[in-house]
C-alpha cells in the first residue's frame, strides 16, 4: 500500500466536485472496494457543517457510493446558473476599512468556484477613490489576495495622512508665497532700523582728482617709468617730439623737475632717443630722479653716462 499520500478533510467551502475527484483517486490508490469507499467517506468530513450533513443521511444513501455522490453534490456543489452576479458590483464603503472590505468579499465568494485572479479584479474595481487608483497603477500587479491586501492597506494609510483633495497647486503656491514674505519683511525692518541708527554725516567735499600719466614703453624693454601724481592744472604742456612720422608727447609735472634735468632737458641723439634714459620718452623722462651707478649724479642712467663715454669704459647694464 502506498504511503505518504494524504487527503485533506472537506471543509464545506472548497469545490465539492474537485474534492470528490481527489477522494475517488485516493481510494483507488488504496485499492478500496465500493463498500470500503462508503465506509471511509465520513472520516474525511470536517467538523461542523459537513459532519452534521452526513449524520442526516439515511443508511441507504450512506451505503451507496452513487447516492452518496448525488447528495454530496446537491448539498455542497453550487450550480453555475446560480452564480451571484452582484459580487461583480461589490464596492467598498466610504467609512469601510480595507480589511473589512476584503473580509466581506471573501464571505460573498464562499462556496463560489471563483479563481483568485477574478477575486483580485473584483476587489480592485471595488476599492474607493485614491485607494483603487493606487492599487490599479501598482507595478507589478498583485497575484495573490494577501499581496493585494498589503498594497491596499498602504494606500489607505497614505490617504489618511494626506487627503488628496486638501492639497492643490494653488494651495502650495500660497504657502510658498507666505513663507517668502516673512524673510523679506524682516530684511526691510532691519534695513529701516539701521538707517535710523546712523548719525547725520556731513557731505564729503569734492577732492581734486589726480591723473596718473600713462606709461610709455619701448618694445622689447621692461623698464617701468616712475610717475609723480600732481594736480592736473600744474602740468606744463610741451611741444611733441616727432620721430618716424609719429608724435610722442606727455606733460611733465613742474613740481618734480630738477636742475640737472632742466639743464639737460630733451637732449636728443641722432636717432631721436633720449640721452638720459636711451628711450623715446618725450617730455617725461624716467631717469630724471635716478642716480647714475657710474658718476653717482642724478638725472641719467649708467648706460648713458657721459663720464664713462669720455673715459672709454663700458657702463654696466643696470642703472
């Protein structure tokens, strides 16, 4: 006799035809005759309605396998023509929780041979408002009633925390605008208090402006000119120096002229360069206040020193 094959007791809720098929197969595996099948049948009736129903049968029915089958189907098998179409229109109440709605759905489909996927579809169509939308838009779709229950309960919690109808785009814009006005008002208040706390300061008198002469460099040399800053009205306009068709002229401040430079002012070589600095400086020579490294006199660079030229010595490159 085969072992390890068990048949569950019939609870009165599952499909009667499906369970009867399992019962017949099990008895054939056990190699039972018809009388043995009838004698083992009541031991597979669960406590409650199935056992109470079997106790109401006559001895003739209990000892005949065919009569027992007919009475069993008559009591527990639901006819396809008696399917309650109202189940398809089952809706969740406005104040009904998800677990209550799922329990009511299970109760309505008890004894009905309805697959779980059909029950899931009925439940999704029956959920109210945002719960139904959330469950319908969930991906992947629930494949069991327990998964459907968990998703619907989470949607119910979200609906209780933030009602969808209470927050709109206009409400969010109004909240943001109110939040922005608070710091702006605080800034205006601080600005006003600071202005009121400042003492009356006298207006500053217009100070004379000093114009810094623009530097004049010879290409390839990096000697920066030294300039003195004096009021513009003290400059003496000098005649421009013409060299190769171009004019070179800059006003020289009278306050910074020295006697040596006045005596040697604008001494020009044959090529038009200055004999004090060696550049095309115009009237604003950068060597006017510089000390010669050769003769230690003021007013020219060492490379243009006339004392070294007379003695035949080569002046150093630096000033």
